C-alpha cells in the first residue's frame, strides 16, 4: 500500500473516485454529443473562452484589489486569514448569477409565457441569497477571529516562533 501511495501520490480510494468521475463525465459527454454535437461543442468552446479570457482576469483583479486594500494595515490583534471568507460567498453568488442570469436580469422572454410564473422575484431572491451568504461568512469569520483572540491571550507567556525563551 505504501509503495502504491508513493508511486501514485495518494491512496487507492482517490484513484477509484477519480476513475469513476472520468467515467461519468465521459458518459455524459457521449450522451450530449449524440443528441446535439454542434451545440455542445460551441457551448464548451464558448465557456472556455469566456472563462479564460474574460472571467479569470476579472476575478483575479477583484481578488488582488481586495488583498491590496487591507494588506498595508498593521494588525492590532491576532491575525486570521480573511480572504477566503470573502472569496467563498462571492464565488457562490457569482455562480448563482451565472446559472440564473436570464431570470435575474429578466432576459428570459419565453419563461413567463411557458410556465405561467412571474420572473419578477428572481432578482430579489438572488440578492437575499447573496446577503445571507456574506452574512454567514462574516459570522464564521467573527467566530474564528474570536477563537484566535482567546487563544492569543492564553499564549502570551510562551515565546513566539523565532524567539528564545531565555535571555
């Protein structure tokens, strides 16, 4: 088992799950290409171009700007890595907007006529979900920061890394 983990880099369960995910992806691609090959190919190429040429630079720039805004401030207390508490709700909110943008922005013309439902509620619901995501992330960050401050108070008597206890 150790020889396999050294050769592969992880355990056999990881390899099994990876093979199963590739098999499921291959099955889905075969089924999709059998029904609408050109539409799927155009969608795939368009999604890759949209992500690599437009979205990746945009969210990389947003991430760098968020890091640069608070990077130069001196920490008054214990520091907790905060950026993921901003990245995760922003990513989930963006993903929801990406999936539901025709309804959020009221661009789905046939939707009200085909379903008999109004598309007026999607913007408000998306904004509410985004607010809940950021509020939950802020609460988790506050809990983590509070725990770090409590742990920081109890560790004042011990030497920090790189400093000797004896003079």
